[in-house]
């Protein structure tokens, strides 16, 4: 499998965890370019939108994130409701 398209995400996450939260990541959604700081994807629950907060509130137990998408909510849910072993 060619992982080349994922390199920018991997590099941005590496930079974030290396203490560089102001790194900009560029995304394309439906052919529209969008960019923002990588720190957005690692924000705290107090910074969640009302929609994100509602989604989190609908998760009463452990959650399996199979989307492989960079998002803040799965990390929060993992800390809030650890997976069963």
C-alpha cells in the first residue's frame, strides 16, 4: 500500500507531539482547500463545537474509532472511557 498521501498528516502529528503546535496542515474536502493549525485536532473538550459535544455525549461507553481520521473527539473519549481489555 502506498502511504505517500498520508505523509503530511504523519509529519504534522510528529511536529505537534514534538512541541510545535502551530504547524499548519492543509486539507481538501470536496475539492475545497482548507488549512489550519494541527493543534485544532488536539483541542480540549472545552473547545468542542456544540455538534462535537453532542456527539461525545451520545457515547455512553467505550468507543472504537475505526475511521483513522485525525480528530479531537476520539482521543478525549479514550481518556474518558478507556477500552475494555
